[in-house]
C-alpha cells in the first residue's frame, strides 16, 4: 500500500467516525503532521502494547508511544518475537530477524522511522521457528529492511543464523530468505551459495539494484556500484544453478538521464529477471531526494512503461514445460480455481485443488507456463511428502498461547487454569504462567479482542513493508 492509499483509508475512517490507531513507519517518521493531531499512535518498537493503546482510544483518549526500547544503552530489535498473533496464512510464518538498517538512502523514509540496525538474538529466532513448526507451519519467511545486514550490530552474521535455522527445519518444510542489499552479502557469497543449495531452503534471493547507473546509485547513496550487484548475481547463478534472483528498480530518480535509464534497460535485457518490481519514483516528504531537482512526471511515467514493456517481452518459464518438479502447496489462487505451490526456486506453480495437497510437498509435471507462473499436473504414483510437524492451526487461531490458555479462551465461563510451577513448558508458557494466575475474565475478553486487533495491524504492516 502506498502513502496516498494509506492516507485515503485513514480519511475514510475519520468520515465514518471510527476510532483510529495508527502504527508503523509513517506515523513514527512524521508524528507532527497535521492529520495525526489527536490520534493514537504506536511506534515501530511498541506494537506489543497495542491492547492498552486500543483500550485507551476506545475510551476517547489519545495515546502516543513512539520511544525506542534499549537494554544498557543498546537499541533492541523491536517487539518480542513470541507475542501472540494470528497468521494470515496458518501454513506460513513470517519472522523479522532485525529492524532498522545501516544505509542512509536519500529516497527512503523507513530509515527515519526504524533507525539504525538492531538484530534479534539467534536463540530467540530459532525458538520462534521451532514453535512455528510445532503449530503446523510448513514455510518460514525471513524478513527485515535488509536481511544481509543481520548481526552486524551484535557480532554475528546472516550465514551463522541460517545454519542454525536449517537445523530445525523438518523434512517437507521450507525456508525463504528475504531482501538483502548487495554490500552486505559480498563477503559471505561462498556460505550463502552453500545455504541456498540446501534442500530445505528456497534457491531464491531478492537483491534490489534500483538503477544500473553508478551516478544514480551515488545520488541514492546506495553504497555499491553496478559491478558489485553483477558480481553477487553472477556468482550465485554459477554456484546455485537455477536460482531465482528478484530485483527492484526505481524509474525517474532525480537527475536520472536518458543514458542512465538505458543502462538500466540493458541490465534487465541481459539478466531477464523473472521477478522484477518496477517503481516510479515518488518523493517522500522529509527525504533528501524530495529536495533534489525532479525528473518531469511524464518522463518518469514513460520510463516506467518502457521498462515494463521490456520485462513483459520475455517468458522466463517456457523452457520448463515437461519438467518434473517437487512443489510445496501453501495457499489458494486469487480466482479460487487452483492451489498455489512453489518449487525449489520459489517459482509459482498452480496445481489442481485437492485438499490432501494443502501444506504438503507433491511431485508434478509442468504442462503450461505464463509470465508469472507454471501449471503442474500431480504425478499419479508420486509420493506426497508430509512435513514432520503438527496439524496446522485453524484459520484465525492465535499463535503463541499455551494449550491450557487456548482451551480456556474457548470457554470463557471456566476459571483460568493454574499452571503448576514444575510443569514442562516452552519460553512462552513460562513467561505467561505467573500472569495467567492473576488474570480475571474481564481481562481475557480484552485480551482476545486485543490479539485480534494486533493481528490485523501486523498484517497491515507486512503488506506495506514486506
């Protein structure tokens, strides 16, 4: 969702006299904007306090929680990873491995809101992954503003984290890496190639180039040159055969000449990226790029169209017709005609709707391809691979609660169960047990409402920034 869409949704809510709580980067970065006056705001590190903010807002109060959390002066990664939440898709867990970033890109507003890099500890991330698999998840997405920068603030690095996560991924489940900027994986290319070749890790990486002009990259303050980007891509394509490289491009950045743009066109023609996110430059208020001399709107629009035409001039999957692939089925297509699966390279494969396939890995023969997908026919005698994990949660079921507390929520009339001190429990249980013993029924009702609101906010934020 773009800024204008966000603003439109907010204004519509105001017109309908609805209570509004704003969360995420926009209010964090510009809390003094006129349209935010009198509204409740939750900063990017305060999302775990959504329940009390919603309660106060319903009472008619305005609450602003925008502070940064620190431990002995060191900035923490954000809200605890084991907070209760409702997954948009019960089969997919999205884990943020760090917040903030090390860059200072002149066009980016996110840095203003999220600040410098702050990474979550490896053991907390591994625990969250384990818990997810115990709750029936079969696919994990790692996400952040820049996954490649992970650990540079606490003495570790991304490969170290990934090898630890690989140890806990059950057979039949998969791990997908998120976006990484070129500078931060250059020194880890060998290890990254080994990890991306692992059978339980998708051979997929999102590496935004933004422009193929070094002069434009310099104005963006991207801290790499086109040769760096090519070195990363060429190395991974050689060492990880078939790898999918996704990238981003900004058309019409201030100062971009026709020659600069043609360099970008040549890059796309050379690599034929199967996944390409083309963005027309939009000056975000308060950023250095907004103060630069702008490329005329019509020129930006035309360059965006021209690059889109180049992207749609090739079909990346035609040569895969006739292949036999193993795919993991995780969701239903938008038109509800197919199930959506992904192969080893995180390429989208549509398969027939067979309820026994959902959450499973199946073998299919590819018989058709489109610009963004392939279609696969399940092999009649093929084995269906079931991840060695628990039954997935029902849609809307809350993650991160103890079994006893979840059962109690299903029956508000019964008293809150006591959890014996000696009972075996995970980190979530041990944290919540003393609180549960002092809770009352009215608190539980607020909690269930609050968790639902938190899940909606989290899904909204993931949609904007993931």
